[in-house]
C-alpha cells in the first residue's frame, strides 16, 4: 500500500496542463479500431483504464502503435475484429466494460470480459438488459449481473430504449450495438448525459442524430452502418482531472492557477456552473471549438484555458439535470462545499453508489474524518461548511477520484493528511501528485 502525505499549502501559483480526457481517449481507441484506415490520436490519456481499452483491442487483432506523442490505431473495420484467444481484461475500467459490450454484441465470435476485484462487483445489468433485448447474448458468468461477462454471437435488431437513468455508458453501449443492428436504434434518457459518443461517431461517418425534448429528456438515434472511417483526433484536457486544480485554486488562499486546454463540453462542465454559482472567480481564456476543418476531423469538442483565483464561496443546492454533467466531480465538489460558508445540498445523485466505490459512503467517511459536518442521504449528501478541516488518514478504497479530491482537502487542512493507497490515481492521472507539487 502506498501512502501519500499532503501538507497545508498557501499561494498556489502557476500554469498547468491536465491529461487528455479519459472518456474521449477511450472512445478514440474503440472507434478507431472498428473504422477503416489509421486513426491518429494526440494528447491521449495513458492512464490504466485507457491502457486496458488498448489491451482489449490488441487481443482482437488491432495494431495500435505509438510514434512520439501520437497513437496510431490501424483499424480493421466494423466487422474486422478477430476472436480473442483469451479473456479480455478490463482492469478497473467500467467504461471499457460497458462500451465494449455494445461492440462485442455485434461480432460473429464469442468473448469473455473480466476486470479486477472492484470492477467485478460493479453492476452490468443496466447494459445487459437493453443489449439482450436487441438480440445480444450477454450473460454474467457468476449469475450476479456483474463481470465476468460472456458474450455470444447474436443477430441484433434496432430498438427504442428508454433508459431509467441518464448514463453515457448505457447510452453509448446501445448506440454502438446499433451500428450492427437491422434498423434504427434510439436511446431516450431522463436528461442529456455526456455526448462524446454522438459527437465522435458523427466525425467517423455514422448517421447519428440527437434531440432534447420539452420535458428535459433527450434522445439519441443511430442508423446501422456499413463502415466507419479513420480520423485524426486531438483529445482535449480532461475536465474531471482539471476539477481538482479548480478546487485547489478556489480554496487555497492567495492562489491563481491557469489550466490550459480544458474540455468544456456542456454535458461535462457542470462543475464550472456549480463553482460559479458558489461565487467562484473563474475566467475563460482562448475559448475555442475543435470542430472539423480542412484536411482533418476531430471530436467537435469545445475547449478553453481556465483561470482560477482564490474565492470566498457559499453553499448551494445541486440536483436535477445538472447531476449527469458533474457526477464524477462530486467528490471534489463535496470538498469545496465543506470549505464554503453555509449549507450545500447534493441530491438526485444515487448514481454515486455504483462508481468505483459507493461515493456517498466514501466521501462521507473521509470528510467526517477531517472534521466536516456531512450527512449522507439516499441520493446525495448535505454538507454544512465553514468549519476548518483537520488533517487525517484518508481511505481511498482504491478510488482514484476519492484520493485526488482528498489530496486537495489536505492542502487546506490543519496538519498532515495521509492518502492511503494513493497509487490508485494512476487510473486516470498518473502525474497528479507531481503536478500538485509543481504549483
């Protein structure tokens, strides 16, 4: 077990870049592998989860190489993958497991996916049910709706699926299976979840349409596809990784941080709205949209440089349609709330229970250890902020977002904060502690 000790800091200053977006990095490998031609990816996130995705596709015959800072994916087409000769190991990556299930559902060969102990406890019934209703044959080997999953060949038909949750992973799994179906496939969710799949599939040549309805629900629709075509993809900086430095800049007195080239897709950027509503001093510089242009296609993702200054913050209520746009940032938001004046209420976030840990429980346990006033609820938490945090041993439970969020809390706490199992940050941000020490 590795333990990282965090000491109180003052006057964080500097300019940093954060790793490439994890969600977009995953998708660039997946879509490049099932496209014709060679997809070139720059600013790819080389975290453990994304490397698991690369490993799975290599086992299915896809050549993936690196030259300098660029990743080259030599795609084999929609129906060109080869049967893996061994289990597809997904590590701790729920994104790999769920999205790859949609792709594997349309293949003519059998496969098995399995992950680490934590991943194999996470629920997969939410993707098994809609995929099997399309004609897929996906079973949980242990009969508990969790990985390991066995996927047998099936003939897929298009469906109109109404998802009970706003989940980009569920939506993406169904849309990817829809590439192989006999007719159009649609997914309607109660609110718009992150739309990286729709944006990138369009750039690869898929027929994808999206609509937001008057009641706030959203529908994405895809037509079956003969082939996808390779693209050049520049992955924007991951706002989920930037979130910890946004929090640090806001909370540590005298701080001013510039975070370069951060993805600001509105389906992901809820943390920025929350911070601004709490009174944050945030300025957007060099805002741009990475739309396709002559000689190149990429993900169509908006980006900006984000300037963050120390701010006096106050509590707010966070819920509803905003939750899908910030679900991964809630541990960092909870730390911000503990340091803000007044009460912050987070609700409609039951999805926290099925992440790498039950993040309602792990956030509550660790904030209480640091002396914060926090009450867990069935779908979120109530945090009464303003009391000084105290350094404490922090149990990450191998959850990278818990480890990073509480490293930020340690910057503002009295005394030492020790992050247990701190190596888990390698899942999404291997350079996190080095970057933190550089500012």
